[in-house]
């Protein structure tokens, strides 16, 4: 653990979830593969497209409607609908297919459990701190085993922009009935997590690397209060 700014007393810890409490990369790859199989089996015209075609459509869609970046589920739903229309399905069939495809993706996106080692850490931290989640992703935290440890999890969408915007940090503070500086936010992104937390008024712990992804120097970003190389180093807060 490296200390850049001496942390002040805090009462709650908020966690970014993906690539912090678990390795999200293979989970997303598996969910994308399951979605492709679902589309190919149930919408035969979709066999004309592979992953890169959907990715190109999503990139184009986000350039046209950048606000969709703040709601990953809504963005995927719209991508699927637009894609199925381009593949030759009428709007009704495309809308039904998009909803079914999103449900199938979501099922596989949260089809895993957080490791016992991490859950043990959270159980220990919960004895001293209130624990919540602030994530830009859309994982179902109840299904992956975090429901007994986190009081709530905030996702972008429904009017909340994604981190590094301050909105979700402020909502978390209001729900916890704590000042922002009494929250330590833990995340692997120098921009989304460190910059976002610091700008909102929270304290920040930078996980670098996250699950196997070493980031560049934090020099171009705000300094975190502490930097850790493993989520398990948070035991030092006990």
C-alpha cells in the first residue's frame, strides 16, 4: 500500500465492482458469446453478422447518441433493435428480439460468484465500515453473492451519468446520510474512480492493477489517497 495523501477518518467504503472484486473480462466475453449464439439460433438472419459487426454498430450508435454511454443496458437494447432491423426484421420483431437478447445477455453477464476470499474480506470490512457499490457496469450484485455485504449498488442510467461524474457519489452520500469525505471509494480506473471520487469530495483508493490490468501512471490524474496492488490489501484498514 502506497500513501499519497494521508487518509482522514471515514465511515463507509464504496467499491467499483467490475475488475475490482472479480475479473470481469472473461465474464463479458462469455456473455457476448452466449448472446451471439442466442441470436443465431432464434433470428437466423443474424448469422450474417459476427461480433465485430455488432461492435461497429454500437460505436456508430454511441457517436450519434453519446448520452447512451451513461446506461449500458439501454445502449445494448437499442443496439440490438437497430441491428435486427438492419438485418431485415420488422420493428416489432426487432423490439421483441432486442428485449429477449438483452435478457439472455444479462443472465450470462451475472452468471458467476465472487470468490470466497473476497467475500471473507468484505465480511471483515463490514464489521467496521458500511459498504456500498458505485459502478459504471450493470452486474446483478445480488446474483453474484454481494447482497449480504453491500447495502446498495448504484449504476448509471435513470438520470445518473456514469463516473467520473459526481452524481452517483453524491447519491451514495445522501443514502448513507454521511458527508462525502467520510466515504473511501475503491476502484481501478484513474479517471472514473480516482478523479471521480476526488472531484466529488470523497477519499480515493486506487487499485492498480485491477485483475491483471496495470495502468499508466496516475500523474495526469488527481492523486488517490492510497494505491493498492491487490484488493486484499484493504485488510490493512481493519
